[in-house]
C-alpha cells in the first residue's frame, strides 16, 4: 500500500494566508497569559503561528484558561482562513496528478493547519473531496504541524485496514511540512513557491524538491 499525505494551502492551491497580520491580532489576546502563566516571551516573539499555538497548548497548565485562549486564537485563524480562501486558486496540474495517483492505487489523505470550515468549503469548490477519503484539519488535533499528531492519525487509519505500507510520503510546500514528515518518520516531497522561499527549503533538505506538482509523476508513478 502506497500512501501520499498532501498539505493544502501552498501545495494544492496558492499560498494566500496573511501570516503577520494574523499574529498581530493574536499577540494582544495572549498578553495576560504570558504574564500570569510565566510564559517565555522571547520564544513567543520568534514563533510562527503554528509553533506559538503548540507552545500555548503545552505550557498553559490550567485547562479552562488554555481552552479559552485556544478558542480565541482559533477564531482569529478562522477569519484569516476565510480571507485567504477568497483568493485561493487551484494549481492547474492538481486534478490530473491526483486522478493518476488514484488510478495507480495510491491511498491519498490530506493534513492541513487550515480550519475545518474553510477546508471543507474549498475541497468542495475545487472538487477535491473525491480524492481524499481522509482529511485532518486544525480542528481535529491539539497540536498543529510541525507536530506529527495529524499524520499519526492518518497512519493509524491506514494501519487499521491491515495492509502493509510500502511507501508513505508527505507532500507540502514549507519547512513546517518538512519537519512534520521528519517527526512522523516518513519521506517528504516539497513544492517551491509556497509558504517558504526555495533557499530556505533547500537548507532543510527534503527528500524531493520540485517546481510543480507534475514532477511527482516520476517519483510516484514511474515503474
């Protein structure tokens, strides 16, 4: 059994999320907790959106307080999901690639830090639901990528089917996706021109680096 786990934004559609604008809205929401929970202010200043989210999940000890903060951040992220969704465009080679993978017997799944509401709307809009029987969004995990929780859920799902896995790949566009795959113990193919610049991606040495998704043909479909 061959399994390919795709990221969504920057991988199947163009990257449009306003990262800094989202963080500018999040910082005031957590300021009180930074003080009362004695959180690492320097780490928080340097962390990107997903690593900050995971840091708060791990380091705010009071469950009610932690959930209150996470709910507020999720609301901000939902807003920016919707904002990005208004500009998302599917890459032209996506349907041809995914159809070919399905015909060749690949099992496909999707793991994204985008929230469930925006993800479902866009999967329907771009007619991608038929390719992905299993999708994991931000709302189904406690820890976002680069933590491997979402990928582990997917691995467990396919393991329950009882087939031996011969290949498992993550397909993404960011250093976060590279780290996620490494944390899950699987290989990773990375698309340039997404969230991270090519030079930064090269420094993290993905197993396969490509300029467009059609290049996966020789990796996944060659005899």
